[in-house]
């Protein structure tokens, strides 16, 4: 009932609980380990203040999202420390995009967010650094359960909170593509996929406008 009311309010928003079962979660975690060999986690910092974020990040895909004190929020084709191209987006995630994204061009970026401690969180924000606003944002949760908050197009709009468990998929499509969202906390001892309280979030986005000829 809660879910029905969230999707009624939040047009274009989808929560698909348990989309990936345990065996697929383990296989996705192995995909993440493979990504990390080519592209280790880096420490993102806030534009201007240089304040470190409480999550670490890396990417797969032609473009990766990053932020640091000097350059601010942006996409770039190379790892900020290794200066090598990001590894490819895993096939399982490309198949997920095709299944739930409803978009006729592939994602270009897969951001890997690592919530590594009990203090890891993600402040309320909108995903606004992409040039393809008609494409959805598709994300997968792995590991510890998170408290996710979804608002509206304005920072002060009313928000709803709900838990995301390992294997859940979220789609921010339609109007909800521009809605504020964030992660208030992760809950320890809620998953055996990784040592508690770790959580991995994989977020796919289309960054450039597809050339539809
Ligand atoms: C994000 O919005 O970048 C992260 C969402 C999540 O961790 O579930
Ligand atoms: Fe986001």
C-alpha cells in the first residue's frame, strides 16, 4: 500500500523490490570486484569546500561521474587517479537497463557508490549533470539496507522515505527523473552479502543526447 501511494504521487518512479535474487546479487558483486581491479574507489570531494563525501566512488562505462574541489560535479572518460578509461558496464546491468529503462539508447555511465561505514549517507540532491533529461536513472542496491528519501522537483517539497534492500531496483523516470532524493542512513546487520554495514549502489545514466539521425 505504501508503495502504491509512492508511485501514485511520484510519477515515473518505480521501486522493484527483489528484482535480483541472491545468486544474481553475488554475481553483480563479482562484477563490481572486476570493475575495482581496473578502477579502484576514489574519494570524491565537494565542489569549492573540498569536504570529503562519506561514500567512495568509481565508475564503469564510457563516462564516469566525479566531483572534486577544483573541478566540481562532472563526467569524464578517465579515472581521476589512474588516468585510464573506465571498464565497461557489466552485461547484467545493460540487460537491466533494457528491461526497465524504456529508453532506446544504452546507458553511458554506471556510478558505483560504496557506503562503507555507519556514517555513510548521501544528502538530498537531484541528478542534473546529464544532457539527456528524457532518459531514466536506473539503480541497484546491494548489501546493507538503506533508508532512501524521495521528494519532488523543489528541495522543500514533501518527501517519502522507504527502505531499499539488497537486490532492489529503483527507476527515476518521467517526472521523477528530476526529483530530489538521497540516502539518510544504512542499517547494520541487514545483509550477509558483504561484511556489515557495507552497501553498494550501482546507478546507470545516459549522459549525452543520443544521435537519432
Ligand atoms: C544516488 O542518488 O546517487 C545514490 C542513491 C542510492 O545510493 O541508492
Ligand atoms: Fe542521485
